[in-house]
């Protein structure tokens, strides 16, 4: 039986990247997933227990993690759950692992931009494609205050590849601070 699970959480360690001797790309990181609930008496969101997972990805997903995910990013992970008991000379424990099928930034906490992978059939190497500068340029034209002096749209995040902004920000706040960008300043809390 295969147990499929979807998790949201914080990337708690820098993703590790390696390529096996057979050429298989692998990426892994630790994910901290904390349940949150609204306390009506206190009128605020409170954190519950934190569960820890080791997330592992292979092939193209592993390469995309390398270009897109960093420690501190809020992500959504879907994959197969594996629970493994272990024993060493002095201790025993349980590892909870997820073999990821898909990973993306959690848009409840920030924004992201997407760049599609295109495989060049002649060389079988992936290339990236951003059709005609599409949405970044359109957003800059529609909202000139969101560009820097060089006319480049603001993008924060990891490695310049589909980053997420708003790390450490609480999406439960209804009043956006003055430093918020035009894209997120007027959005209400996602729940």
C-alpha cells in the first residue's frame, strides 16, 4: 500500500544536492510542519506541535529544488510517506520520510514566479523558458512602482528561480506593513 501525503511547512535545512555515480540527481531537506489554530479567547493564531519530515526528490524535481528552494522557504510537498524504525548501539528511533512527487512554494505566505523547463531534444538537456518576458514585464508596465531604477521587477526568493517573498511574514495579519509590495499589500488573510 502506498500512502500519499500532502504537507505544508518550512524548509528547515539547506537542501542537499548530489548526483549518484549512475547520474541520478537527488535532493533532500528537512521539513518542519507546525499545525496552527485560531484561539478565539486570545483572538490570535497559535502554533501547535511541530512534526519533522525528511523530504527526498529525484531526477528533474531534484534539479528544480536545487534552483528554487532554500532554507526558510514555505513549501507544499506531496509524496509517498515512509516510516522507518532504526536502531544504533545506544538509541532507537523512527524516521518519517516523504518521497516527493511535487514541491512548490506556499503562496499563502508569499508570491512566486514560474519558469518552465524545456528539454532540448538534440542534447537532452533542460533549458528554461520565459515566454517573451511575459508576466514580469506586464506586471512592471501595469505597476511601475514595483520596479527598481533599472526597470526590473522586484523578485525576492531563492536563486532567482521562482522565489518566494515574505519569508518570516505572517499571512494572518490583516493590515499589510508599508514595506509590502503592490502584489500583496491589499490581500486579506488566506484563511
